[in-house]
C-alpha cells in the first residue's frame, strides 16, 4: 500500500467533552461552578483570538482550583496556540493526571504529540480516548489516530483506524475523505469514488475533495464527472493550490 502523499492535518480538539471526574460534594459545588464559569469564558475568548483575556480567565480558574482537569486541558490548548509547547505539555499532563479517564484531554494531548513527530506516544493517547466507553467522540479519536499514522507514513495503520472510526460513525467526514484518498493512492478507484460520494452527503466541498474527485473520475475514464469536479474546483476555490495543480494538469 502506498503511503499517504498529502493528508491535511485536520485534528479535532475537544475542549471539555468526555471529562470524567469524581462526584462533587455539595460544599464544593459553588467553587466548582465558579471554576467552570472561568474555564468557559477562557474558551470563548480563545475562540475569538483574545488570548490575553483567555489566559487571565483560565489562570483565575487554576488559582481557585489547581487540580481542575478542565482548566488544565483548556490552558494546555491555549499554551499550544501561544506556541509555548513546554507549558502546553505540562498542563496536558496535569489534566490527565488529575482525571485519567478524561478522554478529551487524551485526544488533545495526542494531537499535540503528533504535530511534534512523537507518533508512538500520540497513538497511545488517541487509543486511550477511543477505547473509553464513556467517550461520546470515539470516532474522532480514531480518526485522529488515523491522521497521525498518515503523517508517520504508515498507511496500513491509518486505514485501520479510519475503518474503526467509520464503524462507529459511518458519516465521519474526515475519515471518509481520508479513505477516499487512501483508496485512490492504492489504485482502488471505485472504492475511492464510493467514499467521495459518501463524503459529499455529509461534508462540504473542499479543494482537496474536489481535486481528488477529478483525479478519481479521470482514472475511471468518466470525463463528464471529472469535468464537473474541475468546474466546481475552479468556481469555488480559484486561488487554491489544488486549482493550480488542476490547471497545470490540463495544460499538458
């Protein structure tokens, strides 16, 4: 099987989903609510790109409760955005240390490790998230494991994880597109077409999906379908790298 030649890094970070903690005593609920409010504010400011305000809110949460897994997980993601990997890893480890079953933190730590080429460590984190029966986002964790194995150039392992993701969620868009690409690169053009058709039902067109569709249909000799993909790619994404490749291909 050929390795993935170019797979977009589409890791999904999960902020608070799947956190498993011990029951909170009534006397601690007020404190927990305050911490939770600060964490939610920090996340919202992070999404808006107001990192200084997000840092302030998350630090307040940790000042109140330095053992909050949610606060450490969110702080790790913020430190990652601020390109402070040592601090990010410290907070990921604390989030997992305080809540070993925190699936979202395992997933997020996995993508952090994978981006740094620490593939074996990343794979372990993704699997811990994916195999947690309480995790509602198991398909995402398996998909991220597949993406990471793709970056490692281990297409067989990547395909295995994508298939596991699709068994859990047949409409997982990232896994469907990845399987289409893997199938195409392995010369399995009909399965590639089928995966792309499934992707089109649940995912928005992207430069990658349209360019891949053009090449699949060209390989199958379906000129009209290939032309439709080419038209959509030029119309929707005139400045994309994939459009440049399409133009180069058709000018030969």
